[in-house]
């Protein structure tokens, strides 16, 4: 080799430069970008997140209410989910409307008339740059720093004055392992008590627990009353069935009615099956 006018490459020219580890600022920018996407996009429908009609699961993840309804509806040619959407919905762990809480954001306007979600206590803009939490079951959203200022002896929502427990403060889109572990323990605790994420009774709760929970939720309205057809029913039952009539958006109301009807039908079938099993055991 040599004497041909060429040059022999050296080792440092042949070996590629080792991959550079991202800096702390680059990692922070990537995390902020990912969090911003989660604050602005529904992971089920990939459509813009509508904070005026958003819900959250026990992990604090955000979804459009209509997307949850579509996924809970019985499969059909018109409402069949794509495989990717079906897989994403399966990861949420949502099985009914009780597994999500409707969020209530306070909106403000700046000098340029730009409307944004804000904490009603601290007036901070809510989003990827501000750690936010919401209260179960009322669903009002606040900046985390504002909630820490509330006295431990007065656990009342600053917006609606509803009482709550420390465990029912849910961080929104948290990535902290300790917080996620706390949320998982809360979910297990509620399951043991026969309660769903929104603190309403689960269908699988025992009869004794069901009666106790109903008594607390219904208060003085838990007694039986006679309906128009002469049958006895609990007060407020018809209101729960007609919840769709109180939703302003016609499409959302229609989807809600279908989901509630499907869940009621599944509950009736489960009761029939349980009754059959008990009769077989008795024999």
C-alpha cells in the first residue's frame, strides 16, 4: 500500500463517535413535550382534548367523554373500534362510567382574550407546566400548590364545599412513581370497600355493603316510594335512568343512554345467572 496518491485512514476516522447521552435540559424538554401532548390530545380518539367535556380515570389520565362512551358501547359495524384504539382502551382498565370522573375546569381570559383553564384559587394556568390535581367525586380541578394550602382539618372543595378525604385528591398525568403507587393502593382499597373510582358502589359489592353505601349516598332519600305504576322504587332511581336527558349535547346524551341501557341489561343478566347458581347449590 502507499505511493498511490491516497491516504490511509486513521482509527479515529473509522470508529464512529459514541452516542451522546441527552442532557438534563433535553430530557426535561422531551418530558414537557410528552406531557403537553397528553394535556391536549385524547389517547383513545387521537382528537383534540376538550377540557369542557373531559374525564379522568384513577391514574389521572385525561380522555374525551365521547371517546369513553364510544368504547363502552356494544361492538357493531358502526361503532367497532380500531385495533389500536381497542388495545389502548383495554390498558385504561375502564369497564363502566363509574371508573371515570367528569372534570370541571375553571376558565379565564387573558389580555388578548385567549381563553384557558385556570386554578380558581391560585389563578395559575393549568396544563403541562403546572402540576394539577382534581377532587373525587366532584371533579373540580386545582393547581397542586393551591390544594396543599388547604387545612388538613377542613377537607372541603374550595368550589362546591363538598367534603373529601386525602386519598381522593388525584394528580393529573403524574409520572412520579410514589404517586402512582399511592393511586394503585387507593384503587385496591376502594375495590375492597365495593366502591368504584367515582366512589359509587360497584355491581359486585355484597348486599350488606350495598345497603350501607346506598344509605350514605342517598341520606334521607333512601326510603322507598310508590311510583306511578304502583311499584315501589328508591327515590332518585328514575333520575339515574334519565341522566341522559340532563346532558345538553344531543350526541353525548344519546351515547350515554345507550351505554347505561347496556350496563343495566348486563346487570339483569348477571342477577339471573347468580339466582340460577344459588338454586342449583340449594338442590
